[in-house]
């Protein structure tokens, strides 16, 4: 008998419950990836993520070939393609990972319906995309946790399943047709400093992180210039690394750095359970309804291009353009700047992030934007991050700004955070804009809007 394994956000062979279950139950399996037309139609197939995905698929194919198998790639409507492959191979089961977005859940429903009509069973596997799935922990009075701290208390007490080893052999039936694997060639508009994708690269990065990064994470995770976070987010987004395995191995490493890192992984599950309970939060205000946003096209353009006149904001926005990735402290700062100081709708910022981020993820992106905009789960929705104070704190010497804003490369020390204070010729020599907004005015405008005072 034959089983089909549909790979989605889980592009790996290690710790892969659907692959393991399929191999346990069948003589042969068809590892399948469908380049889903609906994802492209919804505007999610952007160059940076397509490039990373191409790396991931090629590496997954290699991982399967080392075990005697290969990856089958098709394009089109995902449900139709799965049904076709199941019919061609006379498969009696299909295995897939559970996922949380509204789209992923509709896909699962459609798959179940279509496969049942053909007499094929669909198996949906938990703890593949997240370490602790939505619903595994829930509060007494609601269907999900709206505040992170109590969620984390429950999350930490969960007993995680043991990680699974990669299979030794994968037998694929002869003659199953596959498209060529995608490549990066021909993709235009890629960020020049984009990271490489794939399970091999992800596992190497995680091993290096355990050896020489995690111990200092608690102290250094907010240090913009130090760049001392794991940079595993694209691997978690595409599932080239398993969150269950990461939590186990980080806990084994132990220490305050590992604890702080595991806590960030819990944030990921936290947002996933919010989105699972409130799929509309991908596009609508989660908690506080808000409709007074300004339309400020010129200011938004300056923000996108990294020309706001606030060096740390501009540095972070240029890092995003250059790498398709941004440091978390930068993400917080630029999101506060857009939604609070400029008072522009969080959806405008979230869309720009999704257009570029290699880790761009509906749950993490939309809900972190809402958190910072004050419409989401932040218990202090009116906090405003001052970009100058934050810059002095998290980039004390100004090295992050000088790295990303070459116009300021010659300004030494923390003075780089306030170029408007430079005197005479020093200021005149800089080809760098004046601030597009006064911070105090921005703050007033936001707080007035929030309380509804005209
Ligand atoms: P590390 O600090 O090494 O953390 C380890 C892992 O924990 C990350 O890879 C990530 O999977 C998870 N994590 C860390 N912080 C968060 C968080 N606040 N929420 C959820 N998970 C977290 N993360 C995404 O993966 N995709 C996004 O689209 C995304 N958009 C964001 C938008 C905004 C406005 C903000 C403020 C944050 C966003 N984040 C997003 C969360 C966070 O900034 C990134 O996960 C992190 O910067 C990735 O870098 P890292 O892998 O080095 O993180």
C-alpha cells in the first residue's frame, strides 16, 4: 500500500511525525509538495520567501534521496493535486501537519472532504509546526489565552513528545511524475543579503547557536549591533527545524540563555493559538477597535525606504530591504514609529513586512504588529517607544546605525542617533534628511486619538 505525505510548513526529514506515521503504515510513500496557486493569488508568494522555499525544497529532495526516496513537486490547486497523486498511486492514506491560519484550516477541510469521497483517509498531525498546539492548553474561562504570561506558565508545564529520528529509508513508488524543483534563478527583486534556506543550513545554524550563541542570549538579545539572536525564524517558518526538537535541545543546553530562548519559542505558539481562535485577527483589530488611522503616503514612503530622519528607524528599515530580515528590537521600534508616532494603520506596516520578510508569517507578523499598535494582546496598549531613547539603549555606540545608514558612517559614537543636533558644517555635510515628524507632536496626536478627544 501507498501513503502520500503532503509537506507544507514542515520541510524537513528530522522529527517529522507525518512522514514517520506514513512510513509505519505503508510500504511506499509519496513525499509531495504542491506549489499552491492560492498562496500566490493571495500575494504571499513574494521573491524572498520563494527563494528560501526553493532552497528548502531542493534540500528536502536531497534528504529524501539520501534515504532512497525523492520529493514529488506539483503546481496548482493543492486539493486537486493531492487527489490526483493519491489516485495515480492508488494511495489509501494522506498525512499532513495541522496548521492554524484560516487558509490552512480551510485547506484541511477541503482535503478531508475530497479525499473521503475517494475513499482515502486523511491523517492530520499535531506538534509538527508548533511545539505546543492551540487547544493543548486553554484557560478556564475562554477558548484561548489573550495574555502571554499566564499562557507561558501553562505552556512551560506541558510534557513535550520526544523528537523523532529521521527515517533510514524512504521508498517512493516508481513512475510518479514530478515537476522540476524550483530554483532561485529567474527570481527578481531578491534582497541581496538573503540567507540560505534548507534543513541542512537550518540544522547547521542551530548546532552553531547551541555551541556559541545561546549562552549569551539573555544578556545580548536586544543588542542591535551585536546581532546576537539565533536567526532561526525563517527555518521555523518553513519548518526546516522542528520546534519540539529545538525546545528539547535548548533545555538540555540549560542556563538562563536557553530559558530566554525557549520563552521566545513559546511566544510563537502563543500567537498561533490566538490566530487559531480568532482567524479574523489576521486582518481585523483583535481587541481594541481603532479607525482613526491617518493616511500619510509621503511619510509611509519615507518609512518604507528608510528615510524618516530617525537613524535607528532608518537603519532597521534598510536592514529589512537588504536582508529580508530585521532584528526583533528593530521590528518593535519601526512598528511603534509607524502606528503610534505616525499614527498609520498597522495593516500598512504588516503588508510591507510580509512583502519582504523571509520569515513573514501570518500569525507572528500580524499579531506582533497588533501587539505594538495597541490593538492586540499588549497589556500596555498605549506604550510608545521613543526611537532616540531606544537607540541609545540598544545601540549605545551607534554601530548598528553606521552599518546600515552609510550617510552617517562618519559620525562617531552615540551622536549618530541625533544628527539634527550636529553643528554647522558637520550637519550641512550630511546627505541625510531632517526628521519627518516631531516625536512630542506624534505622541500627543496618538494619545488624543486613543482617548477619542478631537
Ligand atoms: P530569536 O530571538 O533567536 O528567537 C527565537 C525564535 O523565537 C524566533 O526564530 C521566532 O520563531 C520566535 N520568536 C521570537 N520572538 C518572537 C515574537 N515576538 N513573536 C513570535 N515568535 C517569536 N517573527 C516571525 O517569525 N515572522 C514574522 O513575520 C514576524 N513579524 C514580526 C513583526 C513585528 C512588528 C514584530 C515586533 C515582531 C515580528 N516577529 C516575527 C517576531 C520576531 O521579531 C522574530 O521572530 C525574530 O526577530 C526572529 O529573529 P530570531 O530568529 O533571531 O529570533
